[in-house]
């Protein structure tokens, strides 16, 4: 794992953020100068639970899962974060160790906006605050969906939910393996495979070369949240 000053492509990512253009020139220069990148290989713990929180993170390339482990040793992956998205805002807003592991589901590069720069933006930039509130609201919606899925939805519905725009905003075609989807939904690869085959037969998705294409987003959303008695729930990871 390597930590080094952010290179030009990562500067371009920061410049593309909707809150960046209106910042004072000196603040822009500081953000570009102090941002860092963190590279990790598939399966690597990139940010460990219990360690100090250094800043706010974005996935520049790859895919990570946020995972917690109970005192009994039970592992629960509760969110996947693809390239182009930020995560960890809750952690950087608090003064406590990180509560979850961030694990690379494929080779991944993260951008770290240090805590001091995050705090400066929070204190001085209205566009940044608007962006952060909208982002937090979306994360809250995802959290409520995850809670509902675990309590009320069948394994098939859980797979459908984890393919929906609730988690993959603006994406119709996902480069996501069945193994990765299983990690995120807390289901075995076999269960995910059965669910995807069923949805493919219904014309909701198409499957090809490790990609999942959503053919009918409205029908997929209806399938994921349909009422009725769900099928027997699978034990996470089995």
C-alpha cells in the first residue's frame, strides 16, 4: 500500500467537484497540494477499523466495501462505494477512531482530503455544505434501505436492491462480479447467481462477461420492493 502526493489526474477529480470552482484561489491551491492518494490491491484492508481518521475519501478507481465486525466475530458488509464517489464523511465529522474497515474489492486508488482541509471547507464554503448535506441525505436513504432489506426482503429482492439506483446513481451498466455483489448484499455467490438468473428471465437485467445491465429500472425497483411473503432468507455469507 502506498501513500503519496496526489498527481494531476487526482487534481482533475477535485476540480470536477461542483463546490470547487467557487473557492478562493489560495484554498484551491491548498486542497490540490495537500490531497493524498492511497493505493490498495484486491482484498486489502485500505483503512482499518480502530485507526485515527485522517480525512474524507473518494474512490478514484476501483471499488471498496465498508465492513464492520461484531464482538462475536460476525462480519457485515453494509455499503459498496464505486469510483467517483465520496465516503467517510461521518467519520471525519467525529473525533473518534474509524468504526469500520474499508476493503478493496478490486485494485483501488483512493483520494484523501485531509481533515484540516475538510474542516476549512465546512467552515467557509456554502456550496460545499450544500453538497455535503445532499450526500449525507443519500447515505441516510441507503442506510434505511439496507435495514429494510435485511429485515423484510428475500435474498432475490436484496440482490435487486443492491443493483438499484439507490446504490449506483446514474449507472445503467455495472461492471460488477457476482462475488462482489454477494459481498455487498451479504449473500453467497450461488444465491446471487440464482437471483440474477431469475431477474434475467423476467427481462429485468442482462448478464454478460461479468457485467450486469439494468434493462427496466422501474420494473427492477418494483421487483425489489414488492409486497408479499418473502422467500426464506439466506444466512449472510452462506
